[in-house]
């Protein structure tokens, strides 16, 4: 796949704060939950780039292969906590807004497991990953996770 363009070189003035917001929001909740959210939204949006990147990140953080494989069928699969299930239900509801209004039931589960502050943080994370999915799918982007880590290390130096 050949990218249509590189968003970082095409619009660096807006991509830098987008990346900074993404990083800050991702750091606002537990990393294992964040990776499940990123993978699930990416599955729904069929973003191969982000599925590849975030499954690798999840593994690096100790996520099991079984839970990663079962994530597409999380409602029927054992092994997810009530908090994770609430987050995944919220991901599904917000990522699939155009398919019908399922937010009320998902929100009730969310409110039972997350504080109001955490609800906002999670909702922002869902918005961020949906945005990344649209950038990657829209511009045919593919980035190997090792290249992202190298770029982050270089930027931090």
C-alpha cells in the first residue's frame, strides 16, 4: 500500500498538537484499558494499521493473545472485567453512532464503572482513536510499530 500523503509533512502545525493531545489522553487511564479501546475501535473501523500497532503495544504491556483474539467478540467472550466491558460497550456505541442509538444502555454500564472524569477521558480516547483510524484508512497509511517507537525516542532526545 502506498500512502496518498504524509499528514505530518502536509500539515505539521496541526499534526503536532493532535499527536500531543493523543498522547496526553492515552496516558490519562490505565494503559491496558486504553489499548483494548484502541484495538476495538480499529476493528470496527477496519483500520489494519492501527490494529497492527495497538495489538503489538498491548502485547508489550502484557496483554494475552487470547484476550486480543477474542476482542472482536468481547460480549460473548469470558475474561474481560466489568470495567473493560463497560469501556468496550462505550467504544461500540460511540464508534457506531450512525448505526442507531445504543448509547443509553452503554452509558448506564459506563456510569457504573467510571467516574465522571474517567468518562470524559475515555470518550476523548475513543474520539482520538477514531480520528487516527480515519487518517490511516483515508490516506492509506502503514507504520510499523518499531518505526513509531524509534521516532518517539528521537523526538524525546
